[in-house]
C-alpha cells in the first residue's frame, strides 16, 4: 500500500507503549533516566485526545479554535480559527496581548518539550517549528485533504485488487480509499508534514494532556529528522514498496524510541500515572479492529518493528548510530525484522530479481500493469492469512532473499 509522506503517530501504538513502559525505571540506554522535568498541566475534565473520533468526513459545523504554533507570526483570526503564536526558541515566554493564561501555559509547555527532545535526541533545532494544535474534526478534514493529494480512488482500487490476487486481503471489493480515510481519522494523534514543515497534535480544547505531550515529543523528533536528513529525499530514495516500508520503519522507529525515552526520562511520576490512565480510556480501535490484518498490522509495523530496529542501532552506538543509518537506510523489511542483517558483519541486502520477459508467450495486446516487491514481512502476513501458524510463518519467511511480482 502506498505510504503517505506524512509521518504519523498512531494512538494504538502509543497506548501499547504506555502500558508496556510505565513500570520501567530506565531508558533505552539501560541507565537511570534524567531527573524528571515536571510539566504543570491538568487535563480538562471530560476532555481527552481521542474523544469523539469522527470517521465521517462530512463536517456539520465549523472546526473548533486551533492553537497555531509559529515563532514569527502575530495572532490572527478568521471565521474558523484563532491561531496563537508559540515561540520555539527556548527563551522565556512573554504573554501575547489578548492571549489567555491557558494559551500562555500551553505555549510554555511546548517550548519545554521542544528543548527536552532537542537535548535527548542530540540534534540542534535548525529552524523554528510550526507547531499547531487541532481538534479531531479538523484532523478528519486534513486527512481527507492529504489522501486526495497523494492517493486516488483508482490507485486504491488497483492496490486492493493486487492485494486480493496475492491473497493478502480476503475481500476483492474492499474500499481501500475510504478505509485509509477512516483508519487514519480514528488512529492518528499527530503528524509532521515534511512538505510544509507543519507539525500537528490533536486535542479537543487546545490544552495538552500528558498523552498530547508525548505525541508532541514524537513529532518534534520527526521535525529534527527532516531538518538534518531531509525526509522527502530519503523517501524518494526507495526503489520499491518493501524498501519504502523499511525506510519508514527507520523514521518512525527513531521517533518512537525518542518518544519513549522522553516519556521515561522527562515525565514525573504523576504525569506517568496520568498517562497510564489516559491509555486505558482514550483509544478507539473499531476501524482498526475491523480492517484486514495486512492493512492494520502494516500500519503498526513501522512503529513496533521500527522501534526494535532503532533500539538495536542505539545499543550499538547511541543516537549517533541512528543518525548514520539515515545516510544508508535499511534496504528491506528483512533488515528491520532482523537488525543483525543490517548492523552485523554479514550485511544481508536483498537480491534483485529480474522481471522475465514473457511478451512473446502472451502474444499481442498485453502490457505490464504493475511490478513490485513482496518483502519478508509481506510473506509472513500472506502465510498467516492463509492458514499457516504465526511461528511457522515467521520461520518460513526468514528464508526470503528477494522477490518480484507483476501482472498484466
């Protein structure tokens, strides 16, 4: 499936990390975490980051006010929103005329998160960040806008047919286009857009819950990646879908590791307790649960397997080793699933499988409609979806060395 060049954080993955990590007292180094930095913010009662997810993109009312985080702009307003300037340079925050105390507090909180992530990740902020807080209804509108720009219903129809022919999904008539809209509208808690350098976190009332702060940390890592390594250029480097999935796993794995280190190293015990409470009440997964496994697990792969891969790099040489990986990204999901095939002395790169020319056998009137690569992860899911047990499927897929498929 086409990977949209918007680097997202999924609420389901975040909540899984919270449940797994809240009782951990060390960071990814295995060292004691830094002294916690208390962030004084109390979520408004009855308001969470995931309330009322609106899969339907037919808006019935104007979006709620947004908080626009832009270092240089003065507050402006229009009929739909009232953006509020938020400095991102780590200096003391002065109230803007007409700004409420809550907005000033939110601005200060974002500045603190920004500086913490810069210190943790070891990458300087080269440009001010354009951070913005929006509600879930506005997110649904933007998700549809992004998908309309990057992915057409016809591309989705061809993808769905391809997946069905490969026995990766069970339903030939799956509306993959609408499924992506509904799935991302439900699951996304924030995103960073490398085309516009826009950084967005989803809330309902303009204030930051602890979950929102952790989400913000994840997206700030993406902004630092983009400023130092150029995410668009890295994405364009991909030669096939499996390669693209591997590169996305590096990008998301780094951000998820950084987010987890921020959570464990910079949140105080009260914040961690609040985060655990939010994790138990906020996640809505109805669309995710109903999606074919190839779609739902594919959405989570870059966060889950990506963090494992990034952690393996970090164990070898800290965040500097992850920086080096951006200069030579992993070439396959095989390397993501088995980091030793990327890190170790016996680097295992995929073999190039040539497209056989069968035009003479087919006769006239035929043309190649699509050619691509199925990676180790695709093969594993294909086997699982067709009756092979998970352990056996993983063992069989480990024999992957390269592939090519096409149809006319």
